[in-house]
C-alpha cells in the first residue's frame, strides 16, 4: 500500500483549493486505489469528512512529522503556494514541509503549482535551493516554469494543467450550472454554450474594466 501525504492550502474553506484537493485525490485513487492518503489541513476533521481521507493538523509539528515519517511520497500542490504577495512567510511553510520530507528521506513532488510572484530575494533563493532537490516538478503554466528558471532552477520542469481542469465532465453536476444561469436571468437559446468566469476582487480592482 502506498502512503501519500498532500500539502497545500487545504481546510480553509477556499472553494478553488478544495476543488484542487478533490481532483488530486480522485486522480491518485484512479492510479492507486489502495493508496493511504493523508492531508495536512487547517481543519483536519472537516477535510477527513469531506474527502474521505486521513487528515492531520498542518500547524502541529508533531502531527506533520508523524505523517511524513510513515509516508512514501509527499505531494506539494497544486495552487499558488510559492508566492509572497499575500504574505512574506507563506512560501516558507510549504518549503518547510518539503524540507522535513527530504530530511526524512522521502520522495517529494511539486505538483501543478502556479509559481510566484516571489518578490523577496530570500524567498527566491530558498525556493530555488529546495526545489532543485525534489524528485519531480510540474507547474500549471508556462509563466511558472519561466519564473522558476529565472530564480535559478536547473532541474527539468514539466508544464501540465491545473488539476481541476483535468476533472472529467461526468463528475460535474450540470444542474448546478443551470441554476446559476436561472438566478442571473440569462437566456440560453437551445444549443448555445456558455463559459462563465468568476472574477475575484484583488487589491484596487483596477484590472476589472
């Protein structure tokens, strides 16, 4: 049985990150149905209930070390974990988890992450140093690959898709989409397809126009 630990922005009730977690777990179970999956979560009991996995408190060093010491693989990602625009210490947490896994001799994968912006020189150097030592790196866009190369990455980097984009359509309930259309009074002629984009407010929102 494979034992896999997932590290990301999980358990914070962020819809995007929870969708990423769902997609990663689903993909892992397709590949290894018997895999024992443990998630480092802000709300471990909630994560365990929602995703039918084991979960431990991401802020408890003892719990994290215990999970990592018994695992075969750490997967860090997806999402935008390695950036310091929302907080200077944010990337330090995720790099710290990778450091602990490597210290314990575990295989580590950076999975489908969006990298940056990394504005602080210390964070850029630390990210390059740690990620040059993981077993595999995949990013979700070309810009992330270029950002890693710019800060000093020398190992191969693979560009892949965001995990959520890999979810098969049959896993999505079309009725939920129809209800959104109805609530917003959008008329949909037969045969028409509609793409919806949810724009999140950010800083001064100057990009909205």
